[in-house]
C-alpha cells in the first residue's frame, strides 16, 4: 500500500490537487461558495456581501481572496474549482471564461487554444519543466 | 434472468447539455460533437434497454463538502434534475428501478463493497447529460425511455476510489444483476472525462494521445486500464481527468472480451475532450 501522506502529485505544475488537507483548510470557503447555488443566498450576498460572508467562519485571507475574486488564490487557500465556479457564476462568469482568467490569458486566446486541441501535455507534466521557461 | 448486454462510456460536459437545451447543436462549434452520437442514438433504439445503471459523479449538488460518500447508490423511486445555480435542466424527472436497485445494494454490500444508500437524491448534469446525448432531445414533459439506477462516485475530493476498486465493483454489480430473477436488458454507463483540467494555471490541458490509448484499453485491455494509478490520471489527463475511473466500473461489469460497436472522440467541448465508446457483451 502507498503511504497516504505521500503526495506524488505535488510536482504537477499549475495544479492544486484537492486532497484531504486542502479540503480541511477550505471547508468553510467551499461551503460559502456552494451556498450560492440557491437564489435566496445569492440575493443575500448581493444585499450585503460582508454580512453574508460573516455567516461562514472563513479565514481573513479567504475572505480577502473572495473580495478580490483572486481565483487562483482561492484554490491555494483550499477552494475547489467546482465550488469557486459558483462564485464565478454569481458574477456572470462562465466556466470557460473562468479558466481563461486562471491561466492569465484573454477569453479569445483561451477559446482559440481549446479549438486548436487544448493545452498540450508536452512541457506541462512537471514543475521542473515550467521552471526552465 | 437479468443480464448486462452492453456498456457505454461517455463524457458528461455540462455545456453539451446547455447546447441541447438551447437548440444550438447544429452550430459549427457543436456539430462535430453531436455527429458522433447519431449512430449511438440509432443503436439505443435498436437495443432498447429495460434499465440503465449509470455511473457518474455529483458536482457538489447532492453532496457538498459536508458529506462525501465514495460510492452512493440511488435507490429512490425518482430523481429530480437539480438546480445547479441557473435553474434545473429542462429534462424529465429520472425514474429509478427500486426493486433492482435494492437487490444490487444488498448483493454488493454482502460482496464487501460498502455502498451508501440514497433514498432521496437530486441529480445534476453528470447524470442527465449522458442520457440526453444517448437518447436525443427529451422535453421536460416527456419521459426518459427507461428507468435509471444512479451510482454517484466521489471524484471531487482526492483520492477518488482506485481504478482497480472501481473495476472490481463493476464485477460485483455484474454478479448482482446476473442473480436478479426478472428478465431484464440492463445497460451500464460509465461517464465523465476524458482529459480535462478546469482549474489553476494548467487549465485547458488536453492529452488526445492518452485518451485514445484509454479508449483502446476499454475495448481490448481492461486489465491494463485497471492498473492506471491516480497520479498518472492527474499528471497526464488533467486534475479532472481522474473522472475516467468511473469508466472502469462500467468495464468491470462487462465480459473480458467485448465487441466495440462505436467510438467517437472530439476536442473540444468547452474545456474538455469528449470521448465515447459502445461495447457489447456476448454472454
């Protein structure tokens, strides 16, 4: 059996694997985000963002990342994309446009990349490959 | 006796459902995606199943972070399409098959697979998109052509169950269905994938060569597919590509040797590589 503490996926570049540690850190952030699935909660966030956020015991860093809509930072702080995408949807951002924002390119450039076969695997397997760039 | 006659592997990209729901499947962006399902819909009509056993993942809809079952079997009489944030999909309520589902639950748990039993559950695009692509447009006032038994698999929080575990669960599901006394034509769907990464700076990753090899393995070499480790899915197919372990449940429920009836592969649908295969059993 493999050591459950072993994280062989930590050397994948540009990726936050949502494991038990991230899930624990991000629990309240993710529950805040998923609550936005329901209209009544979206209305409450619109009416008073700080009051609505205060209902979830997030860390100050997580709250600031929500305020900043810092999409990658949210993932770094334990957010999971299926949850943070509900916050993006609240802002009217589609999944594909959210992906473009996280990769730091325009929506047109991102869409064009996908139409031409997506981001290639070559050069994108290991962090060491990105460090050479 | 009930028998599993065929397996279907199929992506469940939400945008595919949106394209069908908004009637834009003929647009140049979508046409190549849907052209690959024309033959599948004819085949479904010719081989009308009595029940579909559908393996999918919930996307924080029925299960948020407060409860994460690894395997959850839908034993309810019906499953309503969920509101995922923009209203429920305009598709029919999914009817379950309670007698067969509870038989499978009992059989598989005694076979040492500790399932969670869901007597109430809403279903999201993970379950309804595969039904839509395989049956074609089905309005909210129509009915799906047959009952469906959902099996929700956790692939959101790492670790998902291993491919090997999924494959062996498929075998246990096969034993359960084979021992059900009523004469039923059961199909099993494994859904999700193929390569895609939705998050962070590597979003948009696609690995078509790997995906094609996986489709080959589904057809001819499931023993190799069941041994693929999690880190390979994550690294080679993107963080969300790990959904493909769900295809292993489907494959485990089939004969070792199967006949490939149809295959379809297209990039992209939104952020994802669309993969699809139909495999027929002989016994």
